């Protein structure tokens, strides 16, 4: 089914209430490699329920509805429903913006909607931007998650070709800090327990059919590792200092790779990119973290 424009901009989900607890928070931290050294008290705070801290990018997995927007039942009347060819879809960009610091447990309401659709041409695909907002019991915003999807098989739908958000440009100078994080051979098998059971990350046969020599790591796991780098190198492991964290996915990571994160700090803005040096691959580009002043 093709993209219908501008109908796609009216697609949204019904409000959905969800809850998470300390087990979910700790599993996410383990999934991005924290707690490998159980005597490292700085990381222990993210994987042990005593005074538990929450990695800000855990917001990408704590609500099952934090995904692509779809039309609600009442909107289906008179609305041409767009549906992407998901066999040709890849995650393009992700941003988490926190209006309040995340806590170790909570109950929130989320709604998702499509906020943009950009036509790159019939043979060049499309970019679809979705937004998910969390609110608390008082109706106040807690988090906004914005993600872009590159739909390789859905170009030529007649929408605008320009106007998509411009990526953040990292400084041209040498990085101020570089930090390396090794991933485990079973990293994807751990991370997938957060909810993304796509067999591309676990089944060797599916990975080969998709053109990869073996299962790849979830892009959002790599994204979480870049947030871990900011926590470690810039924030002294204080997650409440992070207001937003965004990045563009540029190449896959294989479980077992070592990810080197380059960071540039300019006031309350941290720019970052991530590389796998052994393969000469830049896997995350245009990264930007905005810090709370302090």
C-alpha cells in the first residue's frame, strides 16, 4: 500500500497508558553494556535497584507504543491509510527529549503521530518522521521521541522533496574526548529482550537473506551506547543532566565490534559520532546532546 499525501500527516494513535518498573530500566542498561564490571559503582547505579538511575535513551524501549504512528479507528473514516513497505525500511534518525527526568518506575500515557513525509523520488525512497509524546497523570509532558524512517521502496508518492529537518553538524576540529566500548558477541540477544524481536538481530539465516554475513546489533543499542559515552565522559554518570540526545544511523554494528565514540563539548551542547575502527566504518553521525545547565 503506498503513502498517501497529505493524509499521512493525519495519522496518529489513540492514547495508550503504559507502565514500567525497575526490571525494565536495569535490563536496558545491561542491554547497552553497562554493569560489565560489577564493582564499578558508577555503573552499578544503573543496574542495581538501590538508588536506581535511568539512562535517558531507555525511553526508546520503555513504552511499546513508541513507534510508527498509525491512524486511530475514528480517523479511518474518509482517511486514505498509508502503509510503508517494511521489508524496505531502515531507521534513519532518533531523538529523545526529556521534559522531566525519567524515574525508575512510572505510569504514563503515550500518543504517536506522523509529523512529516518527504519524497526523494520514485527510485530514491521516502523519509517519514514520527513523534511520540509521553504525558503523566497531570497531563504534563514527560518525554518526546522523534524518529525518522527511510522507506527505500516508497518514493514517488507526490509529497514535498524539501523541508526535512537538517542534521546537526559536528565540529571540524579534533574530538575533545574519545571513548571506546566493546560489545559482547551476544549483545543483540540481550538487547532484544527490551522488546525488539526482529530476527535480523538473532537469526543467522534471516541476516544472510538481508545481505549481512551475520546478525547485526540493533541501531538503538548503538544509539544507547553513545548516550552511555556522554554519561561517562561528560556528565559524571548523572542522567538528569541530559535534556535531549539525537543521532543519525549510518552503518550497521556487528555484536563483538568495539565502538569508539568521539565527543566535542561546546557549552551545553555535546556533538558526537561513533566509529568501528577495525572496519573503518562510521556507524553514528550528526550526534547532538543538549545538557541541563549546571
